[in-house]
C-alpha cells in the first residue's frame, strides 16, 4: 500500500491525549533514525472532568481545548500524513466524544483517533522497546495512565500479550480520594481494587512469563524521581523503596501535605493513587524491581507513524492475520481487491478520494468475507461486527468503524445506519467507496480464477457510468442480471448506475486485456 498522498515531510509529530496529561513530541526523520526536535507536556486531567454518565464538565473541556490550541500552533505547516493524534481511556468513555473530538481536531488542525486499550498497550510497548537495547530478555512493560493501566509481555520489538486494566491514577483518585484525602482504610480499598482488576489476567504475567519489568510514562517516572530524592535506588524502583514511599503517602493523609522532593506540583493531586496502583501491580505480579523507560505511548505512536510513511504499516499485517484467522479465500479476495482498485483509480479524481480512502477500500475488499466463517446467512453483518469490535493491531476505533461500514454495505441492502459510527470527516469518502466495492464483488461473484474485463468507469457526482468491452456482457448474462439489480439497489440510496450496451468509449476493436 502507498504512503499517505499528502506531501510527506521529514518532520513528524505524535500527540497523546491522555486522561491525566497531554503530550506532544516532534521529531525529524534522519537516515533511518528519529531526532527529537521538541517536546511539550500539559497537565489537563481530562479524566477528572467526566461524570458518572460520561459527560465532560465544560471547564475541563475548555482547559483541554486551550491546551490543544497550543499544540496546534506548533503543528502548523505539517502535512496531514505526518501527524498522528491518539486519544485513550477518557475518550473511550466519554459520552460526547464526537463533539469533543470535532472541536479538538479544529484546534489541532489534524484528525484525532481513539485507540482501544489493547492498541494503546501495543503502542506503549513499541515506544518502550525502541528506547531500550534489545538484550534478548522477555519484558513485562507496565504503564499507569490516568484512566487505565496497560500490561504487556514482549521480547525485542514484538509484543506477545497485551491487556488494559480499568484502573489509573485519575480514576482511582476520583473514586477513593475525591477530596484529596485518604486513610489507611481507603488506601487499602484502592489497592484491593487494583488487585481485582489484575486478577482476571494474572495467570499470564506470573510463573516465569518475563525476565525483566519495565515501567513507562508519567506516574512511574514520578515515583522513581521521588524515590531517588529520598535516597533510594536511582536506577530503578525497588519493592522495599516503593513500600517505604507508600508509608510516607499514608502518613501525609492528604495531597496538599505531600511535601516530597522530586514531586512536581501538578502531579501531586494524583500521586497517591499512582503509588497505590503501582504497589498493587508489584504485589499482584510478584515484582521485585522495575527499570524505568524514557519511551512511552507518544514515542510508540511516532515510530508507528514513521512505519506507515515508510511502507511498513502494521495494519496490513493485521488484515492478513485476520483473513487467515477467519479462513478467508485470499486468492478470491485479492481478485476483488485488484478490481476495486482499478475502479478507484478512475473515480478518485472526480470524487476527490485520497490515499487513505484507497487503503480503506483495499482492506475492506480483502476482508469482505470474514463473516462467512461464522455463518453464511447475513455474513456481511457478522463481518461488520468482527471488524468493528475486534482488537485489530494498528487500527483506531475510527479505522474499524470505516472497515465495518464497508464490509456491512458490500452486499444486499445498503445500510445507511452502518455509517453512523464513522466520523463525519470520513463519511463522504466512505459513502463513495461503497459502490466501488459492491461492483468489484459482483464482477467476481462466479469466483472463477479469471480477471475482470477491462472497464471504463466514469464518476460524475452521484452518477456512475460503467462500460464493458463490446460483447462481454452478452457472454456473461448472470453478471448482466446482477448489475441490473445493483443499479436498482444503488438508486435507493441516491446513486445512479448506467451501463451502456454499445462498445466502450474509444474501443474500436472490442475487448482488451484484463484489468
């Protein structure tokens, strides 16, 4: 697949919209390496603005958008394909996420993606692994965020097991220390909550599953900084040092009394919860010492972005793995994908379709039959469910909504409601991909190992004209009947499909090589 068709710059940027803080890193690609040019961190505590119904408090919303406007100023001039913005737990839980993201995208000048907990874990592991030398050991990576905690087992650059736990320093603070106060009882209850969150996955992370533990991101780095100032190990977090720090937190009793050297003022309101979560992880997983990494989610995002630019998009691997898992007829899917791409080539200019839309169409063509492995009846609906709800490495929630919508709409009635979950900024392009995929599927309905005929597709607004080599439709009456029915199906959703019965425009000889 091609890289984004926007002008690609040597400068790239990643933005991490965390539940506690927003981070941005800007770097330059240079001879296969990344040179960091700028870093910016703003403490926003987005997670504390959510009420029990997932609604964001206006003051927190304004605080967040003000921070994003600052980021947007730094990102001005960078092409769309060179910036990736990801939102995590709070955006996953936010009831009015679409409205907030629309305002966020306006402030940043770039689209915002919401990633699943597992995808967040994958990106965190990539950021950590890229910051460490590959010593061949199996790693346990722990990242405590504002709304969730990610656990990853991996070796080298490859994550093997990824889990996202619904506990974080902001969520624990809101639930157990809402007034910035705590006692022995509330600390113990909070730590028990961490144990409950870890329990369902604990078997994967104990009993020799890893050789070294590595912590990442702000909470763990803050704990390490305070321990070092207290005279503890300056290289890593030791179990005894962490227990001593927890005792100091308990004695303080409230956040405004946490007078600890090395603790930044903006970290103080959620520090006790961060210590409790880390202590709970240490106890549950039997950790004795934990190294601390400079790399985290934002570094993983920027490395993943560079991979996409340089034709190493992990999403292509995910699509191939998903096709294998659901026993897709990959040769047939590849034929559909080639024909869909040939149609795209001819419609892209008139319909203003870009390289991103081209990738959506290719992935959907290769996965349009994944639902067959579940049941033939309504398999397009089964496929939509898998694409929309599965843990797909490299895909954001918006990517999966696009993929699900295209799979759902590739046959039978065109389901307009399938577009409801697709961001408004993508809906127009996705809607125009629907007839291209449907036509490609129809042209290969026989499943014969033959190429589709050379086609001429003309797109003019909602009108499509599809011309075949002279005489081809006469020798393929079933396809002709399918196309007649398809014209009626598309007409019900506002498209006009015309198929001239004469020779193709400019085709004096009649017929040509396959597309």
